């Protein structure tokens, strides 16, 4: 998996894992250089920024 810079946030409001994602925290605490919306949905996590054991 490619590394993503630590200052890219995510504001994917429909992602099932949005409350446990470090990218969501980065977006909310104003430390993001850039904010994107990654591939999480209502039924699956994007898996990009979550610990491997928590993927679903």
C-alpha cells in the first residue's frame, strides 16, 4: 500500500469507520494540508488509515 502524507484529512460523512479514522481527526482539528474523501461507504471501511485488525 502506498504511503499517504500524515497531513491529509478525510471528510467522508457516509463512511462506517469515520469515528475511528485518524484522517477524520486530522480534518476536524484543522491540521490538514488537504482534505479528501476516501472510499469508505455505509457498509465498509476504506481501510487506508485504520489499524489492520479493525478492517471490516
